[in-house]
């Protein structure tokens, strides 16, 4: 006999047969991930340790050189350039995420408090901008922030910018572009958390003498933790690799790791170094995910091993 | 928030002329109520009678449109929920899922910034009283319904409230456990000697635990009395039907102590105030006779006969095909289809308000 029989979804089956069927079902996903994610990643990892050819191209000579260059040393000695780029990327992604959470959390509450028939519409409206290509949206921001437009006019009259100048390229414009781009990905997971909120826990906290902050912490925030983590991941990770917005609204001096990678594969024609920077970005993302996982385990200890 | 208060005055709860409407639905209508310190009171009624709303007003989760609620000399309505000396056991228990049992129990004390050194023995004692010490390190989802409920009780009681509110706390438990918890509640109330206000729609539960039962109907109080009074002497048709303990007899009365029912005439202890209304009589007050009794004899036929262990329950169909429920001693033997005389003693006939 091939093990004990069991009933799943009303069908009599055995464990090996169940595993067989399960494997068959996820085979497609495995193949897809293997061919289009893991294989290219492996290629990237190999490429990162190859040498750039004399006139571009790739020479398959092993070297640590790309790594050393990313850390800041090149033929002219040490420079803070790359460290700055990495730091700026991390900082931009962090601030963008925090801003998105600060804006998105009240927004999620606002939508969840609307009558059911409005909620779908409001969520759809939040998603609509994402249907437009990012480059086009960023061009729209350039138009909007242009020197002759009302926003710039107001800023000029308030003395924030010199007469006749546009509001981009500036750091503020980059944040504006980043937040407007990432906000939908923050709001949606937050909304699903907020919508399912058990309000009796808020009442329980009030009943147990908790003030506003403590009620928020234990009555609301603790329940929203899964949504907050999902929102953080979905905002932070893409922000880390973003380069279009900083390029178009931040100008040439506002380089991010995304821009660095794009340059290597594009104009610089230095694929091995681009691969190194790309690999670094993947690793940085993994570290961020791992850190968030630690936070998640500390904040939702009751959820561990629940399934 | 110690008990009894320093000045020795009892902390009676006084509820005065409370009105509350949700939109166009009037939930409480001029409700007034006095609850002496240390009483176990049950608000009993069908869903929608306003009992939960009244509880939420006392807790501070709802504000009444009009009226006052005072505890001793303290105006409760002037205090936000988290500053009231009142704690609640929620229907769903509302335990914090991310906190261990002991941290759930300690929550109220930590909110009030009680030092850990003082807090720990109090939490331990509350957990011992509720017999949940062994679950201290567990999370709520790792407990059964009954265990969770004991955590919820400990979490409320550890704060030493002046009034404990219980919102249908037993509705999620099975029948056997419910019986245990009812006894437990009574024991705890005696130990802490604080006012308990229980909301329920279960008559048996109300009778088992309460010092006093308030039957609520349409945002007002239909009857206020001890469990015995409410059970044995319902004042209105609504209460009699809700308690389900008595036979209801539609009747007419023309100012004399004689009522005309569908199956015949009945002598009453006193004339009824209505011309058309209801009488009630409890199943155990009806006597089964072989011959026609002198007063209030009614002829009928036993249509159903159920053995209930300590008594027989008979359903007797009368001349107008209405039925009366009767209980008899287990040694009395009747058979189905048997023709019998029933005696409805005038002194046991309750003349209801309506």
C-alpha cells in the first residue's frame, strides 16, 4: 500500500499522489521563475566577476575589481562617489516609504470609512495613475512643475525659488515623483488591513484605561502589522531600484544606484560593473526583507507557526 | 480606585432618563434605573431591546442623547471611557492577539502606569482566582473558548472596577461550560463584592446568576424584580412570553372577577382592569382532577405526554382547541388521549397588565 488514504476536498487520495499532483501544479511557476529569474540572476553573479574589455564588451577573466570599484576605489584612489550613491538610494527609499506610510495610513482609514459602494471606486481611482507609463507620468510632473505653471508661480512669489525658474530638477521634485508613484502600493495592503480591523479591540483598550497613543498602538497598529509590513516591502524595494524619476526630476547630480546600473549597461558599456551594482541591489533588497521579517516576528509573535 | 471608597459612601449606580437614538431608531426611551452597590443585575431581553446600548453607555462607548449616569457622586458621562472605574468583559472577549495572557491581564494596570513591582502580584492573584496561571505565557489563539473567557474576566477584574459589565459573555460557550461559568461568576461576584451588570438574552442564565433581573422591552424596562418574581409573577404578556414559564390565556373581563376565555369562564382573585387581555398560570399550579372541581374546572384531553425525569409534562387540549402546558409529579400516571378535568385555582391565576 502506498501509505494511508486521506480525504482532501471530498476526494479519496493518498499522500504521495497528493504531492505528485501538487508538484505538477507548481511546475509551471517553477519553470518560469527558473528560466526568467534564477538563471539571469546566476548570469548576473558570474558577470559581476568578469572583466570589461578594452573597447567595451566582456572578457571572461575573473576579478574582484568590480567589487573594489563599487566600494569606492578606482585607478585614481578612493572616492566617496559610490558610497554616496548607495547611501542616497537607501535614504531616498526610506524617506519615500515613511512618507507613503504617513500619507497612506490615514488614506486607508478614510477609504475604509466610506460606504461600501464608494470604496471600490476610490481604490480604483488610486490605481488609475499606475495604468499610465511611468515615463509619461514623470514627464507630466515636469510639465506641472514647469516655470510657467501655477505651482512654480506660487513658489516664486513666496520667494522659495528665484523668479522664472522651474521647480525641477530638485530633491523635492524627486520625492514628489517617488511618493506619487509608490503610494498606490502602500495604500492597497494597508487598506486590506484596515478594512478587517476588529474595532472591539480598540474599545477593549479604551475600557482598560489606555490613552490615545496606547489605544492606537495595541488596538490598531498591532492588528495592522501584516499590512504595514507588506506596504513597507512593496514600497521600499521598488524605491530602492528606481532611476527614471530621479533622472527626470532630480537632474544629473542626483544619482541613484538605479541610475548607476542603467549607465553601466547603457552609455558606459561596462556590463561587468553594472552586474556588480545590480547584484548589490539584489542583496540589499534581501537584507531589507530579512530585517522586516525580524520586525514582523517580533511584532506578531502570535502569528508564528500558526498555519 | 479601591473598594470600598475611602469616604464609605456606597457607590450606587444611578441612571436617569436616558434617551438614545441611532438615526431614526429610538433605542432607549427615558430609561431610569438604580443599581445598589454590589448587586448582580441582569439586563434581559430579546435582541434590539436596548440592553447592549445601555451597557455601552455605562462603559463609555456610546453617549446618550439625554439623561445622566452617576456612580456615587461621580458623573460618569463626564469621564471618557478610559477614565471610568468600570471594566467590560466583551462578548467576543476582545483579547489582544499579540499579547500573552499575562500581558493581556496586566494591560489595564500598565495603562494606568502602576509600577511593575505592584502590578505583578495583582496580576498573579487575578490569574489564580480565574485559574489561568498555567496559561500565563500563552497567546489567546492557543486557548479554548472557556479559557479565553477566564482571561477576559481576569483582565477586567484585576483593575478592581467599581462596576463590571458583562456583554453576553457566555454566548460563545457550549451548554455544559456555560453552567460551570455561571457558578463561577456568582463565586467571583461574592469574592469581589462589586456591582455586576450582565447583558443576556438567555432567561435560564439570568435566573441562575442574578440578584435582580431587569426585563427590557423596546428601550424601556418591562419588569424589574428578583428572579423568583420575574419567573413566577410576570406582569405583562411580553414578560410572560419571554420567560416562557407560564401558560398565556387570552380573556375578556367585564368589571367582575370573572373572565371569559375561549374554553369557558374562570374566577379571578380580583376584577381585571381591561376588557380584553391576558391571564397567565404556571404549569405546576394547574391540578389534574378525575371529577369536575368546584371552581375553575376545565375539561380537556391529554394530547402529549413527556417524561422530564423529575416530572411529567402534559399538553392538554381544551374545548376551543387551545392547549395548556401542565407539569405533574412523576408518580402520577396519565395516558395520551385521556379525558381529564383541570383545576385552575383562582389564587394562582395571574392577571397580566395587558
